[in-house]
C-alpha cells in the first residue's frame, strides 16, 4: 500500500473548529497535570533532601497500578450505557476528583519530617492521584478517537488538541523558578503547595468542558455488527486486553511512543541539572532562569512543529511525517553535546527548536494512527474498543514516564552527582550527565523510526477498511 494515495475529507466528516478546541481543553488538563507532577518532584530532592533514587521510585511505583486501572477504566468506558454516552460522565467526574487530589497532595509535606515519612505519604497520595487521573484521561482520549471516521480529519483534530495541549509547556518550564522565588515564598516547599492549588483549580474548571459540550459520533457496535450486546465481565475484560496487546499495528505504535517519550522524559530533569551544574557552575538561580528560557523556546517551537507535521501528514502520509519529525529531533539531541557550553551559555538554546519536533508531533500523529487502528480492530473483531486501545496506549506513555523518572534518578546517582557538593561536581559526573542527556534519547528516537516503519496502515489501507466497515454496517458513519 502506498502512502501517496490521497482522499479528500467529506464535509460530513469534518469537525467544527470550536469542537476541536473544546476537545483540546482536555489536552490542557492532561498535559498540565502530567508535566507539573513530573517537574514538581524535583523539590523532593532540592527541598526535602530526598535521594534522587527514592524520588525516582516515587515517580515509578504508582504507575505500576496503572497497568490494571487504565485498561479496566477503558473497558468500563467502552461498555458503559448512559443517556450521556460512554465517555462524558467519567470525564466530568474525573476532572473534579483529579483537581482536588492534586491540590491536596502537595499540602501533606511539612518540613522537618523523616525521609521515610515523605516517601510513604507521597507514595500513598500519588496512587490516589493517578486513580483519579485515569478516570478523567482514559475516557477523554477514547472520545477523540470516535469524533470522526476520516483519516485526515483525525490528524487535524489531534493536531489541534496537541497544539493546545503544548501551550502548557510555555508555562511549566518556569515551575522550578516559581516554586523557589524568594520574593513570593519562604521556601521551595511553600511554593510547591501554592502551585498545586493553582493547577488543581485549573484542572477542575477546564477539564469538565469536553464532557459538557461534546458527543461521540462513532458509537458502540451494537446494531452495527452481527455481534450481540453483552454485559461486562472479568472474562471479557481479559479477552479484550489480550487481543489488544497482541494487535501488531498497535504494538508498533506503542513501542515507538515508549521509546520517544521515555527518551525525552529520562533526561527531562537531566537538562536542568546539566544547565545548572555544567553550564553555570552550580548557580541555581541563573541555571533555573536559562532552563525556563530553554523550555519556553522549545514549547514555542512545538506549536510550529505540530502545525507543519500535521499538514505534512496529510500530504505524504502519517508514517513518513513521523520519520521526518523524529529524525529532526534526534539531530537536536545530538547537538546538545556541542551547544551546552559554559563559555557561550546562550548556545544551549540552539537545539531547542529541533527537539520540539519529537514530543509535539508524536501525540498528534499517534492519536490519529490509533484511531485508524480502532477501525482495523473493528473489522477483525466486530467491536469498538477505543477505551481499551487508548488506555493501554496511555499506560505505555505513563509507564515510559515512570521508567524514565526511576531510571533518571538512578542515572543521576550513577553519574556521581552529589547535591551536597554544589558547584564542586566532579569532571566525571559532569561528563556522564551530559552524555546521558544528549545521546540516550537520540538512540531511542532512531529505534522508534524503525518501529513505525513496520506499521502497516497507510491512507489507502485506512480507506479500504472504512469502506468495508460501512458495507458491513449498512450505513455511513
């Protein structure tokens, strides 16, 4: 099948811009919670003196529970029947719960307690947070897969939500600067507690909007296929779960996402440490400022990268657009080795626009491609399982984040970094911090390109699948 065959989007398949924007509000919440959680965890080390390894474990351990709760929430959502649809009730309730839990979690860390106290309290709070996060995020993701059946309109929808979602990253690079601002707070922990209240309120009031204003277009398969409706059961859950994780096109996308996202997240905190302790010799104030500049520049460039990659995908196909975007980001990672220069600090900004072509277009393309996978799955199994596919995909993303946070802490410790040494870090520690920051995500990105090369659904294949599904249903979606 060729990526070059092109089909125009029918008018009835187009999603009005205002509805794309409303769906994108969910991405604002999704990204704000995930990125703020990751970035704020640096205070466990800098503010409370917890070892990087333990702090990394706190990012990893709650995600193990997601291996069950995410697919279970997807299954529940797929099989829910209500007057408000399969997704919207959970999105509404989940947004409220996750905002409250996030705000409360960071109020539970008073100064002067033991490392064990901080570890167990934060672990328990994180587990509750991620349960609430799953209730919101899993149905929201699934809703996006079923808003249109069109190959290209899916890419446009995911492009808009990615574009909106990444506006969060114009702000979150300044999280550390905000929390340790002496003019506003007495210490970094007070700053974290205040920031958590802001993020929690934002999650509640913005997260409920998709539940209020959107409706799914592609409905559950009852009446669309010969398969009879069945009640939810544990046997059916595990049957669907196993079928999902064995579906080869889906596995290609999961593997590629894990590699790209894991590579980025593994060094997300490394970047701050390298800038502070290598480029600026341990000056946390100046290093935090430049970390903010770098993050904001990367976020700004991400808007451009999402727009151009989404447009490119409608011209040369989603797979080839992925090759192009991830290849550019791999070059950016390699440039870090040369551009992080204590003699010329501003050079650290040079790789940032290239790095933007990694994480930004990744989720725009993957969301669109997984929607195509859901169609292929329906053709083969006679079921609509957006919730299951979305939940397992995003569990892989969260697993990648968990593995990255845990491995990032281990690598930071293994490099020889010691927070007590301040600006007197060893040459060996600085070398390995720089090496991990530049070359690990570059290698992961190149492997991800190969995984998407194995993905079989082109535009022509997707069009054929849709025609077969509509012939089977006897109706056009």
